[in-house]
């Protein structure tokens, strides 16, 4: 029987994140990164500036990369919120 979600490497972490309200995709990314010896999801990420410092065009491009629905109708603050919830 096919699952309706991606392959999960750390089921316990996935379920905890879903219980806390994370999307299926976000929970899967974090759970799989945590299960990988090559990644350290608890370590602070890159040096990108906060979304508030991005231009609307930059935010739109990032939303396009992540396939955020309704992005073309969003203003800057809506794009920031959508990107943070993806």
C-alpha cells in the first residue's frame, strides 16, 4: 500500500514535528536531516540575511523555487509569512 508522504528516516522526530504543527514536507526534511550523519539540523544555518532585508522580487523568486501557491498575489509581508511556513 502506497504511503501519502515521503520516506521518513526518523519516524519519531517526524511524528513529534507533525504534532507540533509542522507541515509534512518540513517535518520530513528535518527528520531526515537529523537521521543523516552528514547533516546537523540543530546547528545555525547559512549567512543569508533575514527575509525582511530581501526585496519583494527576491522573496518571490524564493517562493517560486519552493512552489508556494498564490505567490503572485502576495505582498512582501505575505511572501515572508508563506516562506517561513513552508
